[in-house]
């Protein structure tokens, strides 16, 4: 098969061009001569054929290192978070043949031998750049197009060219057919050849390996070829609004951002092969790719081409007798690149390489090999900054963070306290939780290795408290006394774990386990919300005649108590007062309105926070206070409706316990109302171990998130010391009958974000974090003082708090990859996202991984709903060895890297559509 492209020498876009430096694969070479596909081969051919005409070249020279392709002073580096990958396709007969691929360097395909040449620096003809720039001035430029398939893209291109009168109406169908011709992919490894020193150094580089090993890649498609039915060459450039994966278009499933098409008659004077290579090299260039990504109109795009040409070096048609003659060009090109990457151009923000090798960061999870060695390292690492932990707090930003985090910590304390009282029959409630948050929070902030952590009550602990209460109730033992012995075992367990430096085990807790547990907690929140609403409808059904209310009383909805006598085995009689719930009119309907109203208001403010209205700081401030605003709004609605009853939050007056008839502030370890079984004192080691697993999971994972290197925190962290403090404080607090606490992920991440100092400029970056102890202490103290707000707290409808739980359950699903993949089970493949788990893994394999996680989730739900609900943390831990068994057996290492990689980013609320729930593994 032969395809010879001829050009008219009298065309204003052409001159004598008998042979290009990189011969078109569709121009057959004479017998005995291999197609010129690399620089060394071209040099040898020039020596053999002395009369070969010369050509002008535009070269991009790089330092003598393969890694230099990713430096900021070269022509190939990343744009934002994505690397630029380009595939060049040329029209051969009735199909598009892939002839080149670019990522940092270029690889060319030889259709004669059917192999790929080695990676090399792109070298272009000056004529091809001139031709490309000229045709782009009249081409169709389509920016931010919403298309997901090649057929739609081709339709848009053809229609735009027709509207611009670049093609005749009769040409429309022929051009559309040409653009939609089938693709011939030529995926395969590059072959290395011996040659000049640069080529030898490039033998280890591979475009495909670089592409497949990159965390984030965006592709560009370049289509260039002959369509003789056209009158003149036409060009189209399209930028998609969202990068999408197109089946069968590229040799790999890489999301496509740019599409470029250049087609025309063979007699147009354009070298379509060289012009296509020129555009591919442009799109692989970091600066041009960035300019194309940011361009608002056609002029900015053509200016970017001109900028590329201004920084290209033209070598005159001179005989280059040795590679050493090219050495002076390196320094000249470096100066041009420095001028090109203008620091004043605020759209191009480049990181600077460190001047010397950085000192490796100390790994706080590294084991020392001797007892309590990790704890000693934590103390030495962190306490040397103890004085600065107070002086660094002398910053106005700390005060604003305190005010913000106070409301962020108060809302869940009230919400969880109300639910805890409902689940434990008032044995613990709002007052116990707020006092525990206050005292433990102050002590933790004073002595912690990572004082920016906010400790509080969380969803996993709520699930365990309910399960332990139901267990004690079924066994006829005192729940509040059993918690003391669980707390004692907690202290023993944490001492053993810290002594053997077992915190390193957090490394084995992958996204596989985290996301299963996260969705389980979210589903429990959602389920409990509607279960509570159904109970309200059953308690207050629609009946014809309701009990008459005594309107002369201050509270016509006053509770009615009945006395129930409990007799123990020794004949002792205990009088128990139980509240009798009566059916009231309109209660169920109003409760439903309050619940959904609170949910929708809080959710609206979350969406508003990430919207476009008002300046960013004001918008985020309003959004951050969405939950308190929703609660106060529902209080106002409830108060305004005087003739309907709703259940209110039970808050004792002052510093009294929630249930004064059943307990006090000091719990007798041997039993409050009856003797606590001795055997159960030792058996409490089992629930102690289980609740320790929950605290360990959440606290250590939260510390990992807030201590990520991207946050630029310099004082270090201490996994062992913080775990010891959190667990020991909770264990000791059990004797006072207050809840256990752990590091609260959402509150901690929000706290760190509020203390983060950003650089100035159009694209702020993290400068530092105000690492200090004062903000955490003040927040904890303010939460404790809030117990004196009892008159206001007693006005909060319980159903409004359940609306907040519904909000927490639904918003916590955001950012969980497992949830996204569960939705993909019913989403067509063409609408799948461009994330690696959807693009780098076969769809059937991705769905298999999702089904395995869903089965584990169902098993955990079954355990939670059974009498063995206390064993939930143990069953959860079993997912860790299960994930290890899957790797290398059912799934390859690459598949697991895509499906189970810890790729959470630092989120600072400056990114539209993102918030801390997207980064937090647990509600």
C-alpha cells in the first residue's frame, strides 16, 4: 500500500520539501533504505547521501537527563495535577493510523516494520510551525464543549466549519465520514537503538510506562490527513469542559481534554504529517497546554502558538559535524525558557526545586525496638516546641478559628448528646457529653503531640454505646457500671499497645476497610433517622378523638409518669418512674416537617458554601454555620406553633446528670443498684478491646490526614502519645459516667484548615499552619460553659437533631469512592468518570471489587442488627486480611493501586464543590 503526498511548489504555504527530518510513515522509502525515524538514522543517511537537500529545523533541547523532561525549565512537564499525553493519528485510506505518541518526549511508529522507535526529543520543521500558525487563524475553535463521544465531537466540528463557511454544504457528509473512520491502534513497547549519547540515555524512558505509571493524565487527540473532496485545508481545535474517556479512541483508557483536526486536499501545499507532529508537540508542551486550558478565545490560542515559536531555536541549514557543536545551544535555550516562564505571568505558577537534598522527614510510625520507644520519641519530638505552642497562638487568625470551631464542636455535642440520651434511656446525655468534651479536650490540648486535633463523640462510638447498652439490658446488668470496667480494660490495652509500638498497624488500614465502615455508619445514621420518625408516627397516630388537654397548666403537654416497682433477688424494691407517652394531634406531621426542614436548610447552606454567590470568604463563613442556623431556625418554627407538641431535648439544669434517679456523677464500680458480677468484670475485656479498635481506627487515621506533608506542618505529630492520652482519658472518665471520645475527623480537619495560612496571589498555596494549643483549649472550655445554655437547649426539638443526623449521613457519602462505584453499577460506561479506578481498570473488574465490598458491608449490617452487635469492630478488622488476600490473587497490584489507593487530597474549602466531608473517612 502506498500513499505519496505531493505539494505544489508555487503555493504560498510551501517551498521545496522533498524530505522532512522525520519522514512521513506514508511516504515509502526506496528499497534497501529504512524509514528515517530517529535523529541518529537521519544523520547516517545524510552522510551517505551528500546531495540531500537541507532543511530548517526548530529544536527543543533539554539537559542530559531523562528526568529533565519534568523540570520546570523544559518543554514537557505537568499541567496542574495532570500530565499531558498526546496521540497523533494520520488518515491512511479509510482508517486513522496512530503514528506518534508524546508525553515528555516523542515516540514514532514505523508502519513498515510495525514497531515503535525509541523516545526522543521532538524536532520540528520551521515550515510546519508557520503553516500551523496560519491555518489556525481561520480555523474553528470550540472551547468548553460538553461532549462525551467522538460522534458528537465530529458533529460539532463539522457544523462549526459549515457555519464559518470553511467548507461547502456538499462537503459536510464526506468530512464527517472521514473524521469518524475507524481507528488503528498500535500499542506496543518502544525499541531501543544504539546511537549518540542522548539516545543511549533515553533507552530507559518509555512514553507508555510514564503514561501508565502517572497518577493523573489528560490526553489530546491530533487528527491530520488528506481529504481530497475538500477545496482547501480546514482546521478545528476543541477543548472539552470535562475530560472524558472515549472507548476505542486511544490505545489506553485516558480521559481526553483536547481534540485537534487538520484535513485538506493533497494539493494544498501542507505537509499534514509534519503539521500534525507540530501540533502534537505543542499540546505536549506544558506552557502551551496550560495556555490552551486557560484560553478564553481564539486569539489567546494563536498567541500561545506564537509564544511557542518565539522560544524555539532555528538551526540554519549547516552541516553539523559532531554533537559537541550543539552544546552551546543548551545554555542559550535555558535562558530563553527562563524568559518564557515569566514569573510575572500569574497564570503560570511553578514550584521551585530545592537547592540541595532535603533532610528526610522523620517517620513517627517507625518502630524503635524497645518498650515505649515510640512514646519517648513522640515526647522528645514534640515537647521541644512546647513554649512556641503558646507564643504561636498570638495571631488574630487563631481567635477567628476558635469562634468557628466552637460552633462546629457544639453542634455535634448537642446532637450526639440528644441521641445518646434517647438510646441509653437518659443514662448519659447532653450534660455528660459536653462536660466530657470540655475536660478531656482541655487536658488533651495541654499534653498532646498533635494539639490541633479536636476530640469529641463520633458516629462509630455512638453505634458501640447503643450496642453495649442493649447487651447490658438483655443480661440484666447495669450499663453505667459496666462502662467503668470497660474503661479500666481500655487503659490496660492502650498501655500494652503503646509499649509494643503497635501504632504502625495503621499502615495496614487501607481505603478498602475505611470506606466499608464509613458507608456503614452513614447508612446507620440514615436508617435511625427514619426509624425515629416512624416511631413518632406510631406513638402519635391519626385518630378521631385525642386525650383532652388541660389548658390551665403552664405546660399542657406535661409528661405523665407512672411508678413501676422493681424487686431484686434480695427482696429490695426499687421505685422506677417511667414516662407514659400520649398521642397528640399534629405531632407526627410537625415532627416530620422539622426533621426534613432542618436537613434541607443545612444541606442548602452546604451547597451555598460551594456556590458562586457572594465573595468566597463570606460565602464559606455562612456555609460553615449552616448547621447552627438550621437548628435555630427550627427552634423558631417550633416555638411559633404553640398548639402542637414535639419532643424536646432533655437537658438537666446546671451541672446535674441526665437521670438523677438512676445515677450520680461518681459511679460505684461494684454496682449502683445491685451487685455487678465479678466474672463480668473480667469479661469486659472483650468490649474493651472492641471499643479500643474503634478509637484506634478513627484517631490514628485522623492524625494521618491532618499530618500529611502537603499541609507543611513543621512541629511533628505523635501517634503513640496521642493514642495514650485519648484512650486513658476516656477510660479514667468512665468512673464519672461520661462518654468515651476519639479524634473527630471532620472537626479536626476543619480546625487545621481554619489555622492554615495561605500565600498571597491569584492561586494561593499553603504557607504554614499555626500549630498551637490555645485554640483547642478555648474551644473545649467554651463547649463546657455552654451547658449553662440550658434554657435555650431545652427548646431544641429532637426531630430537628435527627434532621442533622440525616444530613451527616448523606453528606458523609460524598467523596467515598465505594459509594461512587456503587452508583456506577447502574451507569453506562460512557458516563464513567476519568478517575484511575474507572479508566485504568476494566469495568467488569471494577464492578467485581465493588460487589466484594458491598458483600462485606451487608455482613457488617447483619452483625450490627443481631445480638452479636458488640462484635462489629472485630468483624470490621477481618476486612484488612481479606484485602491482603485479594492483592495478587484476584486483583493485580496495579488494579489495587487504582481501586484502593489512598489518594485523598488536602482540601481547604477554596476548591469549588469540595469540603471537609470529602476528605474525612468517618462521619
